[in-house]
């Protein structure tokens, strides 16, 4: 089985590279943006036809949520069209596409954990472009998969954890919003889950045809960004005080859902996954992070 991973230098792409173990009969091919620009249909098609992967994991995306408000064309070119190119070329060689998407497609104003069957109501350019990407992937082939994840952080790349570690070293006190709640996801955990899912698909006698559609994935438990920041300061030994502030006091170009918790029963039941609580995942991530200065 050959697996192609796009966006290999992103935070999830790097975590996937770390999660893969040598398994007989399984070949992983990681491609950075320089090696495979998913917004270039010819480049996608020639690489996919050359490699003939069984599975494509699309970890490439335009992820600048606020900048997307002024760069809509670019966000759609990557998040909608890029996903569509991978789906079309993948279909031509019989590959199953696993598209990584976001909790931001939900936001229906309720405070009950979202099911994959709930209606979507993406707010903002980034969220709408990701939802358009989901549609492109599932319309091309309904046996493709979409994994909606939330609040991604990890040892690689730029993310909330890295920012908080830096601020925890530089500032005596910071304000963090407490009125947006959701579930953080450590890239290490998501990457390990994806590797386990690929293994299940490989072991499936029907070639994984039964594994299809939308799945939610995050770490277990619920918190606010404030709670997450407090956890980061605690596990990194920082004395920086974290103050709860309202979103209204921290305006951003793109609005974020106030409630963004996802129900993960489907992915756990389908793939037999066990998911760590966000606090345990955070503690492990910080423990396993390289100790050199954080940018
Ligand atoms: N970050 C979050 O909090 C979060 C939350 C929910 C869902 N997600 C989703 O999770 C997935 C992984 O996100 P992430 O946090 O790992 O993102 P990331 O760190 O921003 O990585 C995305 C990668 O995609 C690459 N890329 C951008 N445009 C590309 C193109 N045209 N062709 C090929 N590669 C391209 C980027 O390369 P450059 O660095 O060169 O631009 C980068 O390496 C994405 O689908 C994202 O929407 C993220």
C-alpha cells in the first residue's frame, strides 16, 4: 500500500512523519508544498498518476484564518480547488482521499457537541473555503473521508502552544479569551490516529470501502482558550499569570465559534480508537517537545 501525504512541512504533516513506523507492505511518501503544490492541477495529476497511491492524506491547507478575510481567492484556490484536484486525480487511480478539515464548518449557535450529520454553517472565508473543499472531495467520490479536527497544536510549526510558551517566558501576565470553548487536538495524537486508520483500511478485506464520509476528531474533554493557556503555563513551569478576557476585548478579522465541541463517537466506534483527554495530551506533548528555544 502506498500513502501520499501533502503539506508534509505543516504541523500535522511533520507529526505524521514522526508517527509513521516501518510496516511491511506500507510505503509512505511525504511531499512539501515545494514538491507538490496542490493548487496546480497538472502537478497534482502527474505526481498522482506516477505514484499511484492507494491513500492520499491531504494535510496541506491555507490556514491563516484571519488573513483569509483579505485573501479569499488564495484560500479557495488551496482549500477548495486544491482538495478538488487531489480528489479528481485520486479518483482516476482509485486512491481514497483523507481530507483534513475543521470544526469551524459547524457553528450552529447551539451548545451540544456536534455530530457529523449536523448542518454546517461556516463563518468567514477560511471556514467556507474548507467546507467547499469537503464538498469537492465527497462529490468526487463519496467513499473518500473528511476528518474534522479542532484547535490543532504540536511541537512543529506555529500554533497556540508555541505562542503561549513564548509569552510565558516574556510576559508577567497575559489575557486569554474564556468565552470560546472547544477541544484542543495535539498533532501527535491526530497523526497516530491517522496512521492507525490507514492500518485498519489496509487490513480491511474490502479495501476500506466501508470507511467513508465525515468523522470528527479532537482530544477528549472541553475547555476554553483560557483553560488551555493555564494548562500550558502549568506544564511548562511558567509563572506568567493568565487572565480570562472576553472575545469582545480581543477582536480578530475572522469571528470564531463560541462553542466548538465535537462528538467523536463515530471515529472511535468505526476505527476502535482510544482518545486521550486534552490535559494528558498537552502534558505529553510538552514533555516530548525539544527543549531548545521556541520561536
Ligand atoms: N491549525 C489549526 O488549529 C487547525 C484546526 C482545525 C483544522 N485544521 C486543519 O488541519 C490541517 C492541517 O493544519 P496545520 O495546522 O498542520 O496547517 P499548517 O501548519 O499551516 O500546514 C499547512 C501546510 O500546507 C502547506 N501548503 C499551503 N498551501 C499549499 C499548496 N498550495 N500546496 C501544498 N501545500 C500547501 C503549507 O506550506 P507553507 O508553509 O509553505 O505555506 C504548510 O506546510 C489543515 O487542513 C487545517 O485546515 C487546522
